[in-house]
């Protein structure tokens, strides 16, 4: 079941959609800050510890923190998103995709999770599905640089050669 969007996120998503590239990056950061708030200091601490471990390259510890977070706050989409990132770094693509699917069930507007799913699909040579996912990212965030680059890179394969 999808979680209710925190106050202000629908407006920020609309602003993100309409923004020029410079403003879009600021709006993206604002949305990410909101999505990182679990509403519980102890859950926020688990998220921070997991992220710190991930940034330090200790992926196993990061997965442990994110898994504990998910166990205690299963409706907190960002916990699933961060664990998916850790699984991706371990090349555990199936586990990462399962977590990203869970993120998108909880928060269908989570364009960063959608982007992660697209990257994995591209890594697995599922070009058509990756292309569609990147295009979906662009519906939310039309100036997303990496999604724009990916769509351009995959366009010929996904749409076929045009005469």
C-alpha cells in the first residue's frame, strides 16, 4: 500500500517537473530530505549509520543497518531504497530490484528508486524495460541529466532504427 506523501511533496514534485536544471537540483535535494525523515529519531539514526557505512565501503554493515531499519519501520520507503543501493553495490541485482519494487509500492513518486531500477535493468541488458523506466523518471524530473543521457544512449535500441 502506498504511503501518504509528506506535506509539501506534491507541490515540490510539480515544481521539479516544471523547473530549469539549476532549480531542479535544489528541489530534488529538498524532496530527498523530506523522504529521509522517518518520524523516529532511532530510525533516522539507523538510516544515518547505514548510509555512513555504505559511504565508507562497508556494504555488509550498511545492509545490516538498513535491514534493521526495515524490520522496525517496514512502511518507511527510504530504508528499502538505501538497502537496494547497498544490494546493487554487492551486485545482488535481484535483491536490489525486489527492494526497489517495494519502494515504488510505498512511494510511487520515488523517481530515484525508479532511476535505480532502470540502471539495474540496463545492467542486465533489458534495454526496452530500462528505456521505459528512464522515460518514467523523466516524467517526474524532465531535466534529470543521467536519465536524459540514458534515454539518448538507449533510444536506437529501444525504438528501433528509423529511416
